[in-house]
């Protein structure tokens, strides 16, 4: 029983660590938003992800960070796609 409890706690700590790392990456990605070429939909995904992670209302209870991780990953992918499309549209 104690081994199972320890494994559950370690799994929750690992999920929390992943959520924190993704949140930090998302906050650092805000410099992309300073550029006027980022579409509104990508900006909305960024701010929506930050509000969702901070808000007390979740799809899943807070000890399970899978929903937060998913929202953060979607926002990061959206910003990455915006940056990639801007990079390919620039004349060199």
C-alpha cells in the first residue's frame, strides 16, 4: 500500500513539474506576441492558456494536471506555428 502511495505521489509531482515547465515556456514565448505580425487567434490561444492554468476552474481536479498540460501544449504549438509561418514569409 505504501509503495502505491509513493508511486502516486511521484506521478503527481512529475505531472506538476511538466505543467510548471510548460507554463514557463509559455511565458517566455510572449516575446512573439510583441511582434505585430502574430494573428489575433494565436494571441488569444496564448492568453487563454495562461488564464486557464491560473484559474481555479478545471476540467479535471487540480491534482491531475493533464488538462493544464494539454492546454499549454496547444498554446505553444499555436505560437510555434505562427512563428514558423512568419519565418517562411520573410524575404531573405
